[in-house]
C-alpha cells in the first residue's frame, strides 16, 4: 500500500485571505481507493481545502500532487479532466437547464471534442451515460424537469450525480447530506457504500451516521490546521474530538 | 414526454403560420410598409438577434454588436465596385460578402477576447468603450473610410439578374436570412456548445469544475454573435445604400439594445418583435408628436414596456401563455365547454 502513489498529496499547503489563514500548513495524503472523512467545526477550513484541491483558489504556498503529478498551478477545468470530481455545499447546478442536460454536460466535460456546434443525437453514448447516472441517482422520472423546479433533496441527488458523471478517480463531496430529510439519508449512505473501491473519496460531513460508517480514516480540522488523523472508531470516542466538535458546534 | 411534444408541435405550428403571414405580407401591404418598416426591422433585428443570443444564452450583455456589423458593412463598402468614393479593390459581391462576414466573426472573437474576464456592468462598459472608439475611428479615417461622409452607392449584388434592392427581392432575401439565422440560434442553443454556454450563464464555476474552459467558450460565443451581426451589417449597408459613422454611432448602438429589451431578452424571437415595434415607433413618432421631440416618445414607450414587463413583449406573452395553461388545467376538456359546470366540478388530477 505504501509503495503506490497516493491519490492526492498535500505538502504544507496554506491559503490566506488577507490576515485570515483559512488553510494553514496542511500536509495530507490520501491513498488510492481510500475513504477519507474530514471533520471540523464551521470555519475550520474544510471547504477552502476542497477549493484549493479543485483549483478554485490557488494555494498561497505549498504543493498539491495528484497521483504523483504536480497540479498546484492547474486551472479547475484541467484538474477535472485529470479525474477530480466534486460537489458543493450549496448545490451549484445549471438552473435554466433540465436534469438530463445537467448530467450530459457533466459527462461530456472531461471527454475530448467537447467543442461542438452539433446537437447530440438520440443514441449518443454520452446521453446514454447521463441517463444511466440519472437512473442511479433515482432521477429518471425527472429527466426533462428544469432544475429550478426540483425539490431540495432532488437537487442534492443531482449534485452528487454530476460529480459521479465524469467517472472521476477522486471524488470530493462537500456535505452531501446537508438539508436532506431523514428519509433520504439511508439512500445517500447506500450510494456512498456502492461506490467502486477503485474510486478515492474525500467527504466533508457533519452527520456522523453517514460519515463514520464509510470512513477508512478521519481527519479533524480546526482553525485551518489538521488536529487529528485517526480511524473512525478512535475518533468517535476521542475526548479532543468531542471537545472541539460538541463543545463548539452545540 | 407527451406535454413536451404537444408544446413543441404547437410552437412549430405558430412558427409556420407566422412565416406564412410574413410571406404573404408584401402582397398586401404598401411598398412603404414592406421596405421602410419590415425590411428595416429585419436587417436591424438580425443585429439585435446577435445581442439577444449573447444575453440569453451566455448571460453576456454586449454593446459592441453594432461595431461588428459596422466592420462587415465597411468591408463591403471599401471593396465592391460602384461604391463612391471609388476603391482600388473592386472585389465582386460574391467574394466581398463572405469576406465581410469572416472579418465580422474575427472581430467578434477579438472583442470576446478583450471582454472575456469582465462581467455585467463592466462588460457593458468595456463594450461601450469599444463602440465609442470604433465610431471615432471611422469618423477620423478619411483616407480609406471617407470620414464623416462615409461611403455611398453600395447597391448590392444582383440575384439571378435582378438587383437585390428590388423591393420584393430584398424583402424575401431579408426574410430568408432572418429566418435562417433565427433557426441557427435555436439549433445552436440545443447543441453541445449551446448547452455549455447556458451552463456558463447559470454557473461558470461549476462548469469549470466539470472540465470546460469557460473563457474559450465565452470567446466563441462572441464569435457566433459576430457572425450573425456581420450578416446583419452587410444587409444594413445594402439597405442604406452605403455606410457612414452614423450607422455605428452610440445612438444606433442604443437603438439595438432598445430593440432587444423591448422584445425581451428571454427568447431569440424577441429581437425581431422588438425591432418591428421600434421601427414603427421610430418611423411614425415624428408624425404623432413634435418633430424635434419624437425621441421623447420613443423613450416613453420604452419605459412603459419595461415597467409593465421587465422581460419585454416575449415575457408578457410567456406569462399570458402560462395563465391560459393554468386555466385549462383547472377546467379540462368537456368541463371547459360548459361554464356553469366549472365552479362545481372538482379538478381532475
């Protein structure tokens, strides 16, 4: 396991916003196929860390490697083409388009010849792939519904579906359970468990019933830094975790 | 989806009937109406269409579309035989027109490349700056563009031996071109490129995270709009029998914007609806109101439409359509035929 290159490796990565160190000297390595959960109170820098890994913000300092290749300076679209897929805490969808069009764009973005003035044909393999993802996300009955008219839960399902559609090597989910009804949560857990083992998953999640069952390792962040990195069973009973998490969040 | 098909076939029916009416119109209307209202509305409407295309599908509001049209117009004006002052190029129309459209597309791409990092009000300011600079450039260039006077006597090609400017011929050429470009915009909106463009409008950040280069697609959108505006510019120049700085002035830039906004930026057809309304008001305002102040009337009508319906005439039509559909849902089929039943029968789900 140690001989293989880590899927993603952060070396001394920092991101400042003025005086605020949102991410402060984070060194982190996630192995291929690993499920990593990132915990931490609000403002710990989890989402900023995601944005730095995906290229929305360049790190102020440090280096990011994806399967051994330096991606620190790459724009977001180049990282996506290499196989990094992500979701957002607040769904970022194409509200004026329908579900199938959203998924089609997600399938198509990482494929070559994405610049075409032609309409996709009915039996286009990418349209078929988009339909399959809709099936998997239980959105088949909403294919031609505009995103604006979806319920919150359906928007979250689509959000995850779009990240999966590009068939990424590294999937980064930012609070996928946020705003889901209790009834929808087991469905999300099932989906996360069904992800192929070849896929590397990094998950920000506050809901322990979803986060801990899927996690191989848990990283706890506070004030931009990594505080603890451990297995889920240890984290669950760690007094420091409870102090940081329960002490500040409640 | 049966409702989708029904909607599509009903909108196809509307398109065909409108087209049939437009084909019949010149045989019913006077030549004045055909040429001074409808043809004028169509040739300027094409430039408005390019603006609506950028605004609706790309979320990019550009004031430089008349510049692009001007590039095409000046290209044919300085190259075709017969134009006054005489040029040394003497290229036939069959080559000058494609050249004009290519140069317009290239200038569209250039404007896109300049403006690509700006958004909203800043995009508006940058494209306005380009428009104003272009106006002063053509006015100052006496050597090639004949400065303030511009270039006259651009008569247009012959179509099968008949001069293009023959009223009927010009009408049908303008109609066919407008319809073709309108259809092109509708087709492209559903294409791979069109979907990406709408994705950029809705959420550029997500689109980038999906693997698309947002800047390249934005620039390409300006290129497509440049192609459309270029064809409009060729027709405008032949319609006006020439081109002068006035064609690309701030006044005409704003006229194009007014057409698009009156018609509504929510659908490409709005450009032509807005162009017809604008042309009618622009033509008759001087008769209805003080000759020196007819612009006030245009302004008032513009304000009234924008206040009554911020998304223009097409927005108004869309809302009326939704209202009708809503009524039909409450009282479907046979019940609708008998108004006395309507109140008592519970609506079927």
